[in-house]
């Protein structure tokens, strides 16, 4: 991703992240998910669960409306995240490791399942790193809003989008049913 692709534009609410991305040649603007305006574009995407950082129905709808305003008529918005099955989900843990020369890092990400009443998945991050003789740890946590199939479809009903199709991360079309967990949702701007 470089400035040789001027058709590609990102935004982030954190000014430091915007500056960091720009130093690497990316086209990035400062903006909030609920109100950013740009375009008009043919398509937009949010593939890795970022949508779930919007912790209320009001914020999620504001984001969908802002995104629709940034798209051309009939434009596509591809959103990716995990759907929840309340009561059937259990704690989840992922481990990431990286090594380069005398540098190494290990990240453990633990997700605690949401309840239907609260609709918040708690994510805990534990990072251990070493750089030569120095080492350290960092910890952080945050919440993500959860969506069951029914909650996701209800949100879309009140939005300027219609669900066009549902896909696996590999691009295979799948039905949106009770077995659907992680998916990419192709939303078409309803005009």
C-alpha cells in the first residue's frame, strides 16, 4: 500500500497512528468511525472485527450511515467479524510469537464470552518482549460489542445497507444461519 494507489484511503481516530502510517507511505486521514466522510468510493471494508469496537447500537448505526454517505450509489461495504452464540461460547485464547535476531515477543490474547444482557466480549492482552538484555511486559484490556445473527440482521434493517451475501475469509459464499461464526458480510448501499 503506497501513494501509487491513490484510490485507497484509510482513517483512524488516533493521531499517532495516522502519523505512523503516513511515514510508511499510506494515505490515512484522522477520523472517527461514527462520523468520517470521504469519497465517494465504490467500496469500503472493515475486515478484522473493528466494527465491534462500536459499543452501542447508536454508534454502530452512525458508522453505517457515515460509511453509506462515503459510497457511490450501489456501493459495497465488506464487514468482517465473529457472530456470537450466547451460552454456547467459551473462553478463547490465541498465542502469537515473533523472533528476529535478539528480539522476540509473545502475545497471549484471551477473549471472555459475552452475555446476551450485556453484549460485551472482554479481550485481555498479555505481551512479553525481549530486545537483547532488556525485557518487559505489557497488559491491556478492552470490550467489543457482540452480535448474534438476529442482532446483526436487526441492526442492518435500520441501516442504509442491505445484506448482499455472506462469505468465509477464504472467499467462499456461505449461508447466514445458526452455524455461521466468522464471516465477511457484503453489504450493498440501498438507494
